């Protein structure tokens, strides 16, 4: 019931305030459940005032909040502001003020924030701009950051004394050259001994220039030695060298997740018009070859996703088969100390994908690669997950599973050292939710 209440009142903070006032006699367990997640979303000019009133009237409720989302609208790029701030911009001091009321935040999302009026670190004397100390913060999400440039983005990160896990999506900083010098200069302006110690980083829908910026930032901020988990989702394929730089900057990676499951960088709507892919097309999955992991000798987990598109047309299926082949090339040339290899094959509503699974993908080569003790002396298990989004295709998915199982284990009969290395499974449901939870 409480879940329905909070969902119904989402983005209606006047009603939320009334609910908070009425919630005083609730049991502590009910309050912690009701106010676990708090959304501060742009809806009117007085939104920030409503938030302040909520905190002042019910200070005990803010201690229950573990997940906080500060979300703006595409039109305004979020313009929260104090009553006495005529500029209407979301300033860093406002962010500090907001977060000071939530001492136990574990998950913070900043979506569409705009720090245009944020003063430079070297000129500010405002004590509210000191690093925000959120000891319980586990994960920071930054989405749709507007084009304000590298300096202001670094100042945003500099507000936090520690950043264990960072998820950055749809970043567009308008990076300038030289990047390394710019990052060095701006990090030097941050508080003395600032060390975010990033342990996990997710990069989603980020262009090559911003990826290059992140690689410099990891090194200069000291996070290159602390980063253990790196996840890259849907990079633009124009210049994978920049994403390779992020990998090379991460000296002690243990988990690398590369997700090209949605489109593999290919605009399906234009393929039929342009004809077969060639080496001159920027989105050719041959860019996968340039993604190299050889320098990351400490990687122990490698995850890759491959999708089957919604049609059996040759021009749309071919890129997926090619991507699978390039993935095998990547695996064969990758680090030798991989212990776990997980491959997602996403199945969609296609009447012929059983044949494609049977004929299009080189399962024999995959089996030969992973069973070779020379290629992977430390490999312990290969998880192959066939993911069907609709349970009406369960029979076809089961048939795919049988085909793949037969192909993999037939090859394995000649190798007695690793007969049980494959674990095959078939999952159903929401693909994004499934992969995010794994």
C-alpha cells in the first residue's frame, strides 16, 4: 500500500508534504519504507521552497531517505534556486544545502542539472561549497549533463569527498584541447588531498572526446589505481581509441563489462537504404577489433552482450554475426588470466532466429577457444545466457539452448580437461533490468 501511495504522489510535493505531516504517527518501519526514495523534480518556481519546508517541518523523515533523485526537465535543464536568487540557476551552494539534509543517502541521481552560476573553486569563500561528506554514499548517477564544459563538471565531482561508484550517461561536455592540461589545471583547484577513490565506473552513451576526458580524469584524480569495475554501454563507434584509453588508465581492473546489446552501434532504420555495411561505414562493428584489452592484465571477468534484431533480413542480421566473430577475436587476443566469461545473446520476436543461432554464430570456435588451456589457463566457467524478452517464444528459446548446448559439448568431447566449463541458461523478462542486476 505504501508503494502505491508514494507512486501516486510522485512529483506532487505539496501532497507529499501533507503525507509527511500525516505520517508522524506511523511506525518507524513504515516511515522508512515510505520515504526510502525521494524525488526532487522540477515542477514549479516554488519547488525548492516546498523542499525546504518539508525538511524543516519533518527533519526526522530525511534520516529515512536512502535514494535521492534531483531531476530537471529538458526545457529548463533544472533551475532550482533559493528565493533570493534571481538568476534561476541551480547553483552548487543549493546542491550542498539540499544534500546537507540527507545524512544517510546511499544512491544519488543528478539528472539534467545545470551549474552555470557555480563560482570557480579558486575564488569562492562560501563555506557551503566545501566538499560534501556523504559517508554512506555508494552510487552517484549523472545523466544528461548540459554542455557546460570540463571545468564545471570537475567542480561538480569535486563537491563530493568520496565517490565509490559513478554512473555517467549522456555526457556532453564540449571538451577542448588540450584535455590533459585542462583536467590537470581544474583538479588542482579542488580542495587539498581530494581523492574520490572511484571503485566502479559506468560510461553510457558517451562520445569519444568525453571518454578521453574521463581517462585523464581517472589518472589525475588518483582513481586509476582504485578502479576495479568498468562498464561501457553503447559507445559511439567513431573512435574506439578513446575508450581504450579509459581501459589503459585503469591499472587494477578486475571486472570489465562491455554492453553493445541494444543496437551494436548500428542504426537499423538506415541499413536497408544504404545496403550492406562496408569498411567505410563509421558504425561497422569491425571497430570492435580496436577495443583491445591486452593491456589490462588484471581483468578476471569479461562480459559481452549480443543482440538479434527484429528481422531476419540479411543486412540487419549480418552485423550481429560479425559482431559475434569480432567478439571471438577479442577474446582470443585478450588477457590470459580471465576466470569468468559471460556472454548474453538477446533473442527477440523473430521467426527464424533458431536457424540464425544454429548457422550464423561460430559456436565451434567459441568452444575451441575457451577450452584451450593455452589461451585461458585460469578460465573456470563460461556463462552463456540466451535471453528471450517474451515468454511466448519460450519454445524457440529452448530449441536455441539445445542447439547451442549440442554444438558446444560436441567440440568439448575431444578435450577431457574442461568438459564442464559451460553453464547455459535461458532467461525471460526485461533485458535491461536483468543485466543491470548482474
